[in-house]
C-alpha cells in the first residue's frame, strides 16, 4: 500500500514508479504528486505510517 496513505489511515495501491528504499525497506506511493509530498517530510511520513499500520492492518480497504 502507499505509505503516505497509510500515514493518513487509508490503504491505496502503491505504484512502483514512485518508490523509495529507506533502511532496506521498500516504500511505494500512489502517484507522483504524493511522492513529492512525501519527499518534503520523509521521516515524519514514515514514522506516522509505522504507528498507524498496526491499527489498520487487518481492516478491509472498503472499511477505511
């Protein structure tokens, strides 16, 4: 899923054309605009996504 969307509590498909590898982990993003937003605050986006993921991990996409 798109890491930026996860940080917002959503699950959107990621696009491999918009990706970043941080500490050996691959992060995908939904489109170029979101990838640019992510690049402005990488650390915060990834930190927030890591905090949010456990709360939405088992929630169906349609329920978010």
